[in-house]
C-alpha cells in the first residue's frame, strides 16, 4: 500500500452492525478498511433518512477486489 493511498467508497450499507461484518470480511482478505458515518446516526441510534448509512472505504488499489468480495454477499449497494 502506498504512503498516500486515496481511500474510495466501495459500498454503502444501513447500520453499523452490517458495516462491521463487511469490514471484518474484507480485513480477513487483507484489505484495509475505514468506516465513515454521520455522527448523529451513531450517537442517537438513528437509521432513517440516511442517518444510519455507513460508507465502507478502502484504498483505491484494493477497490476492485473489495467490490468483488462484497458483491456476492448481496447485503450492500455496490457503487459503480
């Protein structure tokens, strides 16, 4: 992984639990992962109107592999 790797969104899911499962799966495949979410959704436990949305980011060089790994799971909206 390069020193200044650009992280890109590979999918968006509803809720931290679902995001954590995907994060663990990607990390088990050797792909670094960051989760990005709106703090209000996390603090107040909101999952409506996009407040519970969690974006899953990986370094750009891992994006295609991550999408391939996530896609068969059927539990995310993979970005094109």
